[in-house]
C-alpha cells in the first residue's frame, strides 16, 4: 500500500520553522504577543481592510461576527445550504435560526434570486433577518456584487464566510474585502494554515473592538477581573500567529501550485464524456483551494461513487462535495428555500487531492488510477 495521498495536507517548510522558532525564542509563549499584532496588520494590508482580529478558528470568527452584528435569539440568518456545518453551527450558537438558501449550478454558491425571494417573504411576514452569511465554496467567491445590493436594499448586515477563499477575487476585490465583516479559516487543510485558527476582517472599528473584547473573555479594563458580559476564549496564540505570518508570505506560490493541479485535472478529464471540473469554466479568480469534478452517470457510464472507490483502494483521499445543510439530520427542521441544485451537486460531485504540497509523483498516481478505472469501464 502506498503512502496516503491527502486532499489538502498542510504545506510547511523551513520558513515556517524559522518564524515559529523566532517566536519561541522571543519568550512570547502566552496567547497574545507581537506576532499576533503583526499577523493582523499583514492580513489587513493584504486584503485592504481597516481591521483584522486573529482568532482561534474560523467558526469562532463567524460566531463573534454574528454577535457583534447584533444577531441573537428570535432572529433568522440566511446562509448557504452548500457548506460545512461550522457555518450553520455558528448561527445556532447565537440563538438565531439558520435559514438555508440553495445554490447556483455553475458554482455551488448562494443563488441571489433565491436569497431575494426568501428576504421578501420573511420581511413581509414581519420576521427579523439578523444577517446574511453567504459561503465562498471551494475557493470561489460568491456574487458579492449582487448579494451586497440585496443586503443593502433590505438593510441586513452581510457577513462573508470566506473560510475557503483567501486569495480569491470578485470584481477586482479580494475575498475578505466584502461585507460588513468577513471571516477566514486557517484550519490544517485550508489554503494556508496556522494549525487551527481564523480571522475576522472589517472596516468597522466598533465591530472590531467588540470582537476583541468578546474574544478575550469580555474582561473589563480594570486591575481586577471584572466581567459585565459573557465572553469567550477565542484568541489566536502568538506561536500560531508566527506560523500564519510565514504562510502568508508563501500564499501566492501555494495558490499557483493548486492552480497547476486544477489545470492538470482539466487536461485529465477533458476527453471524458459526462465528467467536468466543477466551476472550471470560470475559475480565473478562484484560489483553487480544492478541485472537484461532476460525474453525470448516464453519460459517463459510471458513478461518482464507483470512481471514489477506485481512488480509495489506492489510498487516495477523496470525498463528495459538502452534504447540504438542509439534508443534515441536525437541521432537518430548519427552514429552507431550495430548488434541488445543491442536492444534485452532492450526488454527482467528487473532490480530488488538491494540496499545494502534493508531489508530481502523487499527482501521477492519481492520474494512473483514474485512467485505469476509466479503461475498466469501457
């Protein structure tokens, strides 16, 4: 059995080691320190936002973005159904109700027309929509131009879940630069990592201050420990921030590597009937975090599941696209406005190894496994 080929293993090396050792030798082992401050400054400069707050996870960033935007019990939050559970979980932490919106077929991102329809219905019924949280799926930014206009029309805060899209662009603006606030994830499998971690970005100084306050146990600025609010232990450690600073310096090269893998897969599947690279026709502004394919079983003569099994037998990690939130048992009672698109994507989509650290030999093993499988189906 060959060594496992992962979908998106961390890509770290000598630069990351240098930054972590420098932080370690500096003595700043406590949760906060100069590397946290510099990481926030460097990220805010990269994205072009006034404020950045480094946090323990993307989930924490989203939770606090919602709280600082005034979301609470009795509110409805409109969010993408095609996402990881963390998005919907963060909504429930506030006591609000997630309401799931279906996807555009070409990207899997939130469908603006369905969003507008849900807003129209909810506001007509007198319900308070606390926020809109669109998700940038697999590194492709949502249609923020349209969704921002809809949010402004209804006077609803827009919080961009850009957990997967650092380095992507929409309409000339980086992912993370859209919305009243935006969040990144630096989980181990993301485009860049701090092992675990996340960040909130905003141009609103009051919102940023509120997030910092809540993230540090809501401690009042007095000598003794004084608390007037429920707070959270959500700040990023100085050591992990040092790792993030090194990763940020390498971000563009890591995106270029993932884009090269995307092009490799496009060539591999270009002549295979019924198989297409998901979002591949409009990926010039993507960060190519993960590459997925769509398999039309009737045309291809095989299913997504059959190809997945062949890859798994060779110890090649792969998985379906996100299972829509409205299909998850924990959210089975949640309201939704869906048209079947996300369910079709889940049924036909398969995500392939895409990490920037993946070697050419690993990529070639994926190719040979796919070709052998395709030959067996003829």
